[in-house]
């Protein structure tokens, strides 16, 4: 693991970083003459920038965690989950919270439906709808 110490923060250069606006930065093994790692944004690979400059201008830099493997995803999911979904089972309290059923009486009728088009236009002219 290659690290670099800047402003009391140890940067693991084997990981990619993201700045505060979401631009990704990575180290590709290059250093400045003064020993600072050069970071590159994949969008601008021909314009490496020293880590201290990236940190000052775009920081703080947040390390990006490696993505879990497919096996790690499967291990995180309850083994019965696939069977539960396949069977179409959803607990009632979850179904009610996720997808409430709305009927027409939940919505106020529109002024256009109540008054008709001409009545609606007249109500706008009078200042009320």
C-alpha cells in the first residue's frame, strides 16, 4: 500500500477519491519533482494535478470504497429472500406503507370540473378560483 501524508491526513493512494462535487480522482503512480503524488481525473487524464492542489481546490477528498463482489452481495441477502419474492409474499404493514391506495375522494375536484371552462375563466377574471 502506497500512502501520502498531507495536512495530517494519510491518503491511501491505491484507492480512488471523490471531491466535494463528485469528481473522481486517482493516482496512477506519478510523482512531482518535490515528491507529491499526481492525481488524475478520468475525465482529464492528460492533466495530472498534485494531491495538495486537488485537496486545496476541490477537497476534502473522500476515499471510494471498493465495490462488493457478487458473492458478497449474495451473502448479505437473506437466503429465503429470493423464495419470498418469488412467492409474491409481502407483509401487509410494509405493503400499506410503501404503496398506499389513493382513490378519487383523496383529491379535491378541480375548479375546471366544478365550474366548466367558461365558469373557470370567469372565476380567474374575478380573482377567485
